[in-house]
């Protein structure tokens, strides 16, 4: 079976999303088995966030040394194995420790796959970054449907995550075994800027763009169902459509965005998508009817879809230091917002109303629009 280099990375993104999505879909069961309240569960889950931030800061030199194939084997299969262990832990502190280790691998996975897909783009001479991230979104969408069916069938969380790991082990081994390091871009000459991934001044505009995308994503994924329930008292089916539409349009836009980026340039595409995000946020903020809100969630999903991948491409192509470091620093800043957005937006919703939690996202979109010149007017796809 012939698998193209970019397709191997698509599969890795998909498998990682399937593993993480399977665990997240069983959080109610995990909470019950651990006998913790929502606050304690949140503190337990933050272990993954801490691990990811540590990895994003310090793992770049190791990834460069190991190469794409070894790193992919360790991170894709390792994260799935650790997540499959979570139901067997039996105590919140042990789950925290497991998730911390999973976060260490997840941060390295984020750096490795993004740098590798950027180099594959250069060799292909066409854009595939957004499509790769589209398979991440597709993985979450698919696993949400599968998980709902398995929960309805009363399949235990132990069996569910065990079967997920078995699937990832088989498919991942086939996909990763033939992976080879893509050649470094010709423009990748850089000064030695150290081994710790921290944002530089030149990277801050890209960080602002990535932060905007992740803030919209957090607002759509974490709060859509609660918004529909509290604002419109929607029945469960209609209330769940907000998340479904958000993830669906996010995945579809990512899967088909690359030809538009190749034709019109990263800057123009990101500008349009940020405007779409703003329109979606405004629709949710002002929605007089639940179907207007659902349209808003669809626009938010489509609008934030390709913005972060475009920022990743721009970070990987900077010449001030190694691409691993720039991608890691961008992901570090963006992931901080991704993990902090739910409690911050929850604070706004609690004190000013849940509609206001979508209003406060609009200034961040405006900030990102002012930084749009950090993206190239034309896609840089010189063959390495």
C-alpha cells in the first residue's frame, strides 16, 4: 500500500484527535469513577496542560535529534497508550500524573507534525497544512459520533479507550513505519537562538493571530451547549447542534482551504476568515432566535478553522531561529489561551451573562486583524 508523506501526517493528526476525543467524551464516567466534583476534575485534567506547556518549551532540541519518524512513533502511540490507562488509575492524583506525561508527549507531537507538514509543503510545491489540521478536526467529529453510540450501548470506558488504543496502534504503526524526514527548507538558515522555545518580538503578531483562533475555538467548543440551554432553553438535540455545526464546518473548511491559500495568499485568506469569525461571534451575541445562534456557531467554526495553521506555517518559515523553536513558541502561547479560555469566559458568563462571553472575544479578533501583515501575501512554497 502506497501512502504519501503528507497522508502519513494526516493520519497522525487524525489518530491523536481520536485518542483525545475518546477520553474527553467519557469525562462524565471518569468523574463518577474518581468520585470528584467538577472543580476537582478540572484540576486533575490540567495535568495535560502543564505537561504540554513544559514540552512545548523544552522539547524542540530532542525532536530535532530524534527526527520525524521516531518522534511520531513515541508521541502518537504513546499519547494513546497513556490515555487508555486513565480509567484504570483509580485516583485523581494518579490520573493527574498520567495526563502530565501525556501532555509532555502531546506537546512534542504538536511541534513534530507541524514542522514536518511545513517541510512536506515545500517539497510538494502546494499547501497541505490546513488539510492536515482538518484531519485533526475530522478526528474529533468522528470520535464524537462513535463515542455517543458506544455510551448509548453502555460500553465501559475501559473497553472504549482500550479499543481506541488498539485501533491507533495498528493504523499508526502502518502509517508511521514508512515515514521519512522531509528535507529542510532552503530558506531555513538561522542563527543559533538557543534551545528554549519562548516567543520573540517578531513572533508576537503571529501569537496574537493564533490566540484569536484558539479563543474562538474555546468559545465554540466549551460553551455552545450551555449557551443554547441557558439563552433559549433548547431541547438537548437542538442544543447539541451548536457544537456539531461548529466542529463540522471547522473540519470542512480546513480540508478545502489550501487551494484558496495557494491562489490568494495566507494574508487574504486569514483576513476573510477572521471577519467570518467576527460575524459568527456577533450573531451568537445578538441572536434573537436559536437558529440564528446555530448559524453563528457554524460561522465561528469555519472562521477560526485555518487561521492557526496559517500562523504555524508563517512561524515555521521565519529565518531568525530553528523552525522547531518558532512553532513551539507559537503553540505555547496559543495553548495557554486554549486552556485558560474556558474558565475566563465562564467568569464573564457568570457575572455579565453568557452572551457577553462571546462579545469579549471580538476585541481579540480586531487585534488579530491589525497583525495580519505578519502573514505573507503569497504562500511560500519553494521546493527544498
